[in-house]
C-alpha cells in the first residue's frame, strides 16, 4: 500500500466528542503512518469561546499520528464553508484524503478500509468517493457483495481524490436552480427522499451540494454493507441534529474483517430501491408532521418520543 492518505478532522465546540473520535482514530493500525490535519473553526460568539478553546487545547496535545497539523480559523466560517474550504485546501497539495467530523467514531479497521478502497478505485473515473458508514437497511437477498454503489455522498467518514473533487461545482445557486425543477427533484430523490427533506430544512448543507453535483455527473460512492464507523453526534449537540431528531445512540457493532473489494461499475437498481425505501415517509405521516409543526407541537412530541 502507498503512503496512507492524510486524515482531515473538522472540529468546532464539542471537546468530549472530539476526544473520543481522536482516541478511536489513534487506535487504528495506520494512524502512526498517517498525517492528521485538524481544522478548528472559530467561535460564533462568546457562547462558544470556552468550548472552542478547550477543543484547540486538546488538538495541540494529540499524539499517535505521524504528524498533527492544527489549523485554527481566525473567523467563524460555519459548518458549510469550514468543510468545503478545508477539503479544497488539503486536496490542493494531496491526491486524496480521508474526512472525519467530530462525531464520527471510527472502528479499528476504518483507516485500513479507507486507504485500501481509495487505492483500489483510484483509476476509476466514474467514482467520486468512498464512504465508511453502512446504513441500517436490508440488502436484497440476491446481492452478495460486501459493498455497493450509489450516486450520493455520505459525509459520516469518507474519502475522495483530488481529481474527483475537482469535477464538481460548490456553487449553492446551482443546487437551488437544479432543484427548482420538479422532474429534477424527483430523479434526484431516487437515492433517498431524505435528500429533499434536507433541502427543505437546511438548503445550504455542504454535503447536499456535493451529493447533487455527484448525482448530476453520474459519479458513484462506494458504501460498505457493514459500517466502519459509528455516529455519536445525534444527541442534540450538533448543528444539523436538534433535540433528538433520531435516536442518540447506535448499536456498537464493529466489523471483525475488512469488506472484500470487487470492482463495481454500476449502481444495482434493487439495492438502490432498498436503500431509498428506508427514507420513505407515507403521505399520512408527512401530513401529520406538517400539522404538528403548524400547531407548534412537533418539537415537543418528538423530544418526548426519543427521550425514552
């Protein structure tokens, strides 16, 4: 294997989450051979000062990697600009990278899987990224591969190449213009209705912008059938998850072997449909949610449900 890809860690104001993620990363076999870049966004205001300073203190004490480079932003960029500019900066000097956020807890085989997959698919011009998160859905019984392809991005632990990143536009207006067309919205959502719900809730989301560009260009993401990471951020502390939009914990089920990599070239339609099904909400549920939101009751009921 060639020199491991640099790891890019984005942090903000969650020192406890960050500490757990760094510890898990350092426990990976390839950590000692990997350069770790830590991008620390600046406080939004006085409410973030103490937590951001603690995050930066922790960042400067990280060990267990070949080298640790901490980039402290002087002004708050926000989640979207922080990640997009950070990835672009790293890929201006490296041919690939692995991206991790401060709530993505890597399993022990994470770095090995990411590096092997990035190397395996490096010459495939139809590939955009390698994902580490394995979604909780039932693959078709006839599908026997350890990985599958989709035309969407997964930002919970992923990697990409300089050549792939250079193909997409990060202009938010392109997303807005594209999704103003009803047919485009329908086709885009074939990879999951959650994409449109994200657009309605957080249209500026950076990973939505990337997913749209990837889909428009017909580029693929490799996704493992078994997850190589666990998300620990769905506890109300993040910017895009508020007060328990989903269960705060996931089953800790680290794989005991690496996925077998075979050269996949097309999206399996049965897999795509099974994947998208997990995000489908029946009409009655959509109408009920709209009514509860109109009455101002949705947030209260949601928090009550997910508090049990």
